[in-house]
């Protein structure tokens, strides 16, 4: 029997009861853990050698780049996970090839236009003066098409159930960047925020090349032989809805950093970014399960197996919380020593780290509700919940940051995480009749 890289039979459907599924999730945890370690290592290196001010400039441009890359992807990343999984199961190879080509072109055009418009607006805002900070920002904007297209290729690999392979393009840029930065420092070269962003640009190009090669290698042979069939008018509305959901989620992720940098300065944005990176370790398990379960949720809902969906939701939520809890406690207890690695100035981020860890634990308690809504075609309800959270985030940040600084940003983000998780949980029950959270199995739903 043909197997994919995770060790599962290529036609098998994973489940929380399946030993191979557990192995796949463990492998995903290792991949995501490696990504977190690499990202944290990259930010530690930058913080140590750039200093607080230059690191703040880099992270502020980085936050804008990451935020806009999600919007420029036009929702095609998550949309492709669902569509590729369903179309490949049905054997509709012509439509599948068409959606792959169409999504690539759509993302390239959207991301290029976004980069040009935002770069021009930034130039206007700065009074048409080209400062060193603006140059760093422009380099970050030039990477939008590369990063956006990489997200789409990764999503296609995930939709083909090559989940572990899809993580390689995520790891590649971080590894290449660390190697290049190490070489520059070893050779005594100039290392500032501008050169650091250029190095990351080269690393991102390498990641995209790897992504394209992997997609060509692991896509079904029938896709390459089929003539593309395009249904753009049908594909665009759900993809746009997913883009809005992703946009709301990215606001929840980066609004605090962007607003903190705008209100208090990039120095505090840099310190706060290190704290958010550390708190992001708590979500590692949830992210790993989301990636592993996305094709399964789409397929099970399409076949009406609600009983199986309930079991997946409950057991996976429990596993997510069980694995996330000790990580959160460890970060809260030893967070000061962890932040000290970046420098004494970064210890100030310990209190925001503690608040964010508590909020991320609540997400683990609730489980992958946003994923389930999007994979089941309820993108509008997902948009409502995440939009409510984003609105809460922006309003509270505007109120709390001027008075409380980083602590205010952390509380605003934490409360918004609670709000949108509660809203999405209610939507999951109302629309799919699935009970989320770790206690969901008390209420059994018959298939």
C-alpha cells in the first residue's frame, strides 16, 4: 500500500483513535516545535546583535509584512486546503489543476499590488522623506509576493495530505537566515535592521523555491496531465470570506504589536514581540492539530459524519489542553530567565508574557473551533466571531496602551482571544451541532 511521508496509507483518513494519526500529530509537534525554536533563535540573535532600538525597527516592519501577507494571500491558503482535499478525493483533476493555477496568479497579483500601494502610502505618511526605517519597511514589503505564494504552495501540499512535507517550506527560511546571519557576524560584516531584512528576503526566496519543487514532486501525476478548468466566479466568494476571517485573526495576532509601536515607539514593540513569540509556544499544540485535522474536518463534514467530528473535536481538544498546560506554566515560572537571553532590557516583557500565556490556554481549552467552521463551509460565522475579537482587540488596545503600555496591550489581546473563542464556540454548536471545548463529549451527537 502506498504511504505518504507521515507513514499513513495515502488513502487512509486519520482519527484520534488511530495510532498512525497520533504518530502524525507527534511528528507535526516536532516540526512546529522546530519552527518555534528556529524563530525564537532568530529573534534572540537579532535582539542580541541589533540592540533594542534596531530590533524594534526590524520587528515592526516584520509585523506589517506578516499581517499584509495574510491579507494578500486572499484566503487562498486555507481555501486550498479544503478544496484540494475534496477535489482530489473526487478525482476531479482538471478542476484541481485549474484552482492551483488560478490561486497562484490571484495571489501574485494581489500581493504585488498590496506591496506597491502600502509602500507608497508609507512614503506619503513620512512626508516623502526616505529614512533608514522606511528603507527597512520597503524591503519587507518587497517580500510580500514571495511569502504569500509560499503560503499557497504549502496549503496545496497540506490539501494533498502531505502534511509533514508542507512544513519544510516553513522551516527552510529560518534555517537559511540563521546560517547567513551567522556567516555575516563571523566575517565581521555590518549587521543592522536593513541588512537583517535583506538576509531574510534571500532566505524567503529559498523557501519559495523549495516549496515549488516539493509541490511539483508530491502532487498526483494526474494533476499534471489534466487540462485546467477554471471556476473563478465560484471560487472567489468563499476564498474572500476565508481571507476576511484570516484577516481578523491576524489583527488579533498583530494589532497589539503594531499599535504599541505606533503609540509608544518601536523599542517597546521589540520587547513586546519577544514576549509574544515566547507565548506563542503555548499555541504550538493547537497549530499542530489544526494542520493535521484540516483535511479530515473538510472530508468528514462533506460526508455527514457528525458523530466522528464530535469525537475528533472532544478528544483533540483534551489532548491540546493536556499538552499545552505544562508549557504555559513553565513559561510563566521561568519566563524572566528566558527573556534574559535576549538582554536585560527584554525582562520587562515578563508580565505581558504571563497574561498572554493564560489567554492562549483558554484557546487550548476551547479547541480548533475556527478551523471547524471554515472547513465546514461556515466562513461567515467564523468571520463574525473573529471580527468581533478583532474589534475588541483594537478598541481595548487604543484604550489601554496609552496608559499601561505593554501590559495594556497584553490584556487587550488576552480579552479579545476570550471573546472570539466564545463567539466561535457558540457558532459551532448552532450551525454544526458539535459541542466544542474539552467537556464536549458529555453531550453526544449521533451521526
